[in-house]
C-alpha cells in the first residue's frame, strides 16, 4: 500500500508525542477529527505489520502500544510515500524531448485527461519553466541544470543508495513507469561512474545519491539527443582541475562533450565530501580560538574539555568551514524541531554551545543561527559522553547519514547508557555497501541505523539523532536479550555433560543433582525442591526435559546436561535429553529473564529438531554446536 503525505505527517506527530488527542492532531494536520480517525483506519494493516496498536478512549485521546516501532515503520515505508500526481506530471514532462499534449500525459499515467488538465493549471502557475503552447502542447523550457535539479528533488526521497538498481525498479513498480525511459545500459553506466567517482573522492550518502541521479539524467538526455541548455552558474572546465582523473575515468565508460564535463565537475565541486581537505591547517588556524573558548567554558561551568583532542579537531573544522570560510553544508537535521529537543535533552552541552556562539559572534562580528547552536551542542555533548565511556560486550555497528558529528554523538551517548554495548564501527551508507559482506561474516548482534536498510540479515534498530526514550527502550530490550543469550552461551560451553543409562525420571534428576552437590554448586535441599517442582507440573517438552528447583539453594550457577542412551517416558512424551539449569538467586536477580528465555528457546520446535541432530556428537563438539543452536 502507498502512504500519503498526510499519513506520513500523522505518523511523525505520533513519533514525537504519543500522549496526544485527536483534536490536537486534526489542528496540526488542518483536517477534521473524523478525517484523522479515517487515517488511523486506513493505516490499520501497516500498524498490525509493525506490532503497533492504537485505540481511542471516550475523551478522544490516543492510547498507543508499540510506540517504539513507529520510527521503524516510517523508515521502512519511506519508498511507499505517495508520489503525487503533480510530481508524476512534472517528471514526465522533463523526461521528454518534444511537446506533450494533455492526452499524451493522461495515457502515459493511466488517468483521465480532465484530471491532468486540472492539475496542469496549478503546475504551470507554480513552475515558470513549464510552458504550454497552443496546438503544440507542454514542454520544459528552463536550463538543463534546473531540469536536473528538479529531477533530483523529485526522486531523491525514494533512494537510499544501498542498491540503486533495485531502488529504480521499486520506484518504477510503485510510483512511476520510469523504466519506460531508462534502459539497463543507462543504469549500469551510471552505477559504474559512481563507483569510479567514489574510488577517488568520498561523498556523504546524501551527496552520493544526488550525484547518481544527476548523472543518470545526463546519460538519458545524451542517449536521446535532448538539447543541452546552458546555465551561467556552470563554469568552463579547467583541464588542470583536480577532477581530471575522475573525468578521464568516466570517459572510459561514456564519451563526454565539453558541456557534460563542465556539469559533472560542477556537481562534484558542490557536493559535500566526507573528508575535508587541509584539516590539519584548519585545526592549526583555529587552535587559539578553540583554546580560548574551552578556557571560558572551564571557568563558567567548571568542566575542563581542553584535553579532548577529538573535540578540538572536530569543533575546529566545523567552525572554520561553516563560519570562517562560510561553506554552508546542506542542512542535515530538521533544526526547527531539533533545537528545542536538544536544549531539553542536553542542557549542559547547550549552555557550552551558547557560550561558544556568543564568543564567536563577538570576535567575528557575525550572527549565528539555531542550526549553528545545534551543531555546537552536538560537539560538546559528544565530548561529555566521551568522559563516561566504559567496557562493552554486545557487538553492534552504527549506520548514519547525518554526518560525523551526529554519528559521534549517537555512538558516545549509547556507549554511556549501555556499558555492555561494543560499537565496532560507525559507517555511512556507502561505506556500509562496501563492507556488507565483511559485516555479515563478523556476526554483529544488531545494527543501529538512522537510514533505511534493505536485505539485511542482521536485526535492525532505527533511531533518530535525538535518541528518544522509546528508541533507547528498544535498544535496551535487545541488549538485555543479547546479554541473556551471551550468558546462556557461556553456561552451555561450561556445562557438565553426563551420558547415562538411568531409566526413570527420579533417578535421572538424582544423578544430575548429585554432581552439583558434590562439586559445591548447590545445597542438598536443592534436590527436594526440584522433585517438588516436578510434582506441581511436569517439565518435559516433547523429547526434552528441563527440571529446575529453588534458586535460594544454588550457590553457583551451573548447567548439567544428561543424555540418555535410550528414551524414557517423562509424563506424556519420550525424552532423551535433560537440561538441569541450576541458577543462583544472584544470577536470577541480575538477569530476571534468563530462565524464561532459556526455557522458551528450548520449547521452539526448530531448536528441538536441531538438538536431536547433534545429540550423539562427542561432548566438546556437542557443547559448541548447542551454544549456537540455543540462540537461534
């Protein structure tokens, strides 16, 4: 199903405020309360898919369950956002070499001529470069640069850059018949060119996507002999340009004329790179300023950040490029919505940012924006987080397209909040694409991402740069689960395996607990607690049994696995393997879900089947395979 813009806005409202009522939402969306209720109904199937439940009480207040899944739903349905009819018409026009009649447009988009005519009036009014000529039709009359920029803006929301081919195919399937115009050779050549560019220069994910769309349309226009209309903003190509190598490599894929070379260099020069040139010089130039700022902060708020080299490097680079040289990067964060949130979540870092901004404004006689304050806050919050780092245990990576500073803040905040978390890498989408095979081999527990990822076998957790509480709760749950699985893995690998000929339930339990008592893992009373527990309700699960007793009689957590040479009747099933997991009170207190997770895993039919396949392996091999199966 497609998602309308209004539905997308509705979901974003829910994401930012789960305690909201219908009337407030209707005001924000500028629609009636009844329309909001209908939108909830229309989204019902998607809510079910993402385990989100929405109810209304008698006061028209929303009762929401599964709030932590809304961001995931928004991310994974981005390419379902409706490509409105106005956009379809504009895209169709800019792909044409000649005039189009209203009927041509209606036929291509499988809609009525009257609907096209109605929308065309609005489109022509808004877009001066779309021109209607009597008895000819409609055509785009602006410069080629302007046309390509419109093309980029139309398609950009539907591309993540992970797999351009599949993203084009999906756009074609859901939104617009673009493959009627783009052939496989055009797409393949564009991908090859992007690969050549990225061998020499690394661009941000956003810039990479825009470069791809720019060159895609360039090649399409070249193949279809669509006239190139110059724009004065594009300068003449300099043969001694630093992009000469890139141009030469592209020439091996397609022949470029002078205008095409000029255009490609123009977009490369105006796209944001990951690494900035002459960073060392920037740091050197800004060092006195940053030192002075950090001294003021130390004297004002009593925190010394003067030894944080990462802060000095990143803050120096940011101040120099965006304020001194006035290189304004594309806005990567929704500043309007983020500013208040950052001020609330990071009050100390915000205070430091404000102190810095006031000092810079006075020194350079400039005015700083809210965007500058937000980015300053990120730098200082990252520095504060760095001072609180601890050891980690659960492996993850972060994929973030918001830039180095935001990525660093996410990483450091997560490190502080979750000391058991080991963040091995922080990647852009393009870096992730190159390392995908390696990432699969390295067996990460999950991936934390601000960007939609497709076809990933590793579990994904979607977050925003602010790391809202519901997002942190989601991460917390997964970490707790992984911690439990790690404990289970260790206990399985350390388990005692007993191969026995015992032929009744009581004797099997006695044999297992005898080992635990003799090795000082449990008190003698543990045996009776296990037998009494078995009387209350049998612990057999088909071919497996999981007897257990009172943790207060356990001195040290230990697992005993008894393998039977011949199956025995255990209540109402034939059992041939017994897991006796003696967990201490301390272990249960620290990991309250440990036992329930263990028993839940063993109750899964697929796990039981896998255990039966390895039951006759030697002890060491059995433990190794079981440790993998138990976390399946």
